[in-house]
C-alpha cells in the first residue's frame, strides 16, 4: 500500500467513524495535547479574506453549561432520552460570529487585524480594503448586520468542520449542535459568559468526547450522483 | 512516538501545508482516486438535521470555466498577476446552496430526503418535521428565502473545509474562492451550466491542484489567546 493509498483509507475511515454523538462517556477526558490539536485545526482554518471572523468559547465549567440546559434542546438529551452532550462531553465549544461592528468594511477592528495579524504592508492596505468593501457592498451584497453575521458564521463552519475531522482522525467523537434557541442563548451568553453581544452572536455549538454507546443508526447520505455533478 | 502523537503531527503538518494557492501547476492532475476521496470528504460531511442542503459542480470543461473569467476576480489571477486558479486548477468546484423551494420546512424535497436518504420510519417523521419547523421559524428565525439559502451555505462550508483538509492530508493544494460577483455568476450558471437558480444559489468555489510556486507569504493567524477563550 503506498503512502497516498494509506492516507486515503485513513481519511475515509475517519469520515465513517464520525457521527453526531448524542451521549458521551462522561468519565473519559480528551488528553490536553489532543484537544489542543483539535483547537489548532480551528485556529489554522482558512477564512474569507483571512479575516477569521469568529471566536471560540470552550465551556468547561459545568455550572455554566447548566445555564444552557433549557435553551439548547439539541444538547440536553431530552429529545432522545440520553444524558445529553452538555453534561457528558469532555469539551464543549460555542462558536461566536463577528457582527457588523467588527466585520463591516472600514472598521477599526479590521484595520488592526490587517496590520497586526496579517502584517499587510502599508502600500497594500488600500487595495485590500477597497476589494473587501466592493465584496461586501456589491459582489455578495452583505451590508446589513444580520448578513455580515451570517457571512462570519459561514467561516466559523469551516473551522467547525475541521475540528470534527481532526477529532475523528484521532478517534475522538463529536457532535455539531444548531439545536438551540438563538434569542435566550444570546441573552445568557451576554449576562453570564461575559460575551459582548453587540459585537458577537452565537453561531453553532459543538461537543467533543468519547461515545457512550455505538451509533443508533447507520450513516446515511445521498449517493454521490445525487450530490455531485461533473461538467 | 505513539500513534496518537503521530496523527497529531500529521494533522498539524496538513494545516501548515495548506494555503490559498493562487496558481497551480497546470500540467499536474490529481489522480482520480485521490480526488474521489476529497469528494467523499464533502459527501460524508455532517450537516444540520442531516439535510445536506448543497450540491457540488465539478467544472472540468475549460470552456465552461472561461465563462466565469470576468466575474470571478478571486479566480482569474488578475489581482495578483498570476495565471489564476480557473485555468490552472486540476479540479474546480462550485458549491450551490439549496434555497427555500427545497429547504423550507414542509417541502416535498425534504419529505423525500427524510424517507429515501435518511430512512426515517413513518412514526418518527412527524416529530422530526415539527422540530425542524420550530428550528426554522422560531429557534434560528430563518424563514425568508435569503436566510434559508444562507443557512444552506453554512452547511456547504463544513464540506468545503473538509475537502481542503482531506486534500492537504494528501499533499494536494487548494484555494477557497468567495471572490466572485454573485448576480452574474448566478445568471451564467443558470444559462450555461444548467443550474436551476430558482432552487439553488452559488455559495462558494474551490480550486484543487498542485502549487506552481511556494506561498508568497508566511501563514498568519491570530494567537490562540485572541481566538479562543476558556470558561
């Protein structure tokens, strides 16, 4: 078996392994270096224009997790009679999407990001900022605060996917969670988690750990010919 | 080195390898089995409620690629004086996001997907459909066609991220592309690519191949403490 063939098998095995884990073995913790690798997969993910328009909260305080119980039906286990991801996950993550305050073209935040993170030379800044302004106002027409926030969330989903894939390669389970009520979660994050909800909005959650039991259902997806067309 | 340590190194190496490739070596084609693995990483990606609300076009016909030249500034190379991804990529992909016609709760498409792809038993269908209707209309408040399309696009970005990561693990380069003008691209896809633009809207493009030259800039990202907060 060549290296390339072995890596293909490893990738396909990881995607076969991964499923939306409903309940984790609460006694098992992900080793610190392995979770650091999973977080690095997020941090090093690509994003549009390199703007990294998201933040990650890693919620390890179980009292904080409990605050989400009644407003995160996709994580409290009630729908499927399990103990839920909130209480059993080794690591529980909330992705926050940047809103217009930081991600609208011309913002002070973007200026700082381009200079201090992207190390743009002064002479290249103007061209970049012009291209980004055109992108927002014309190409993609995402000029309102909700539209900018949605665009930020899209970039977060790249990082989310990469975290779950890195985990699966390490035989670590995960579950992405959109099953929450946006308004009360936003309110709780502002009040109890110190999130500036004028600048950030919750996008998606994800739980990581080790499955408590085998998946209840076999993996199901559209056939390749229904999802992919060659031209 | 334990297996887990070796896999961590392999993951971090892949994320260090990956960069937004501006120009590919047009003479080098990705072997068919390897690109199939990259497509499988998309097809087997998770999505909200398991609804897979995206389609992939793999555009290998260079006459079709040329139709996008003037409306995809992120792929035509003009901004950076390269030959561009459109002409040099081994494989060029367009993600399409499902619109409200198929992804609004109660649609005939969703009903068929739940029965034929997800193999939902008849007695579970009602509960699932109710939960999804509540999710769209109340939890996430995404009831308009643009909002539903944006939500579909988010799911596509999970698959996009996984394709690029699978490629990087195989030492294959890639570039995600939001640099295009939405309105004319949509019009061209409808007229020349046979896309039903009442049902589908372009979300993002991606090019795959082998870099023509080393990256021009070192990789730059926020520090972990600026992107991630532990609670």
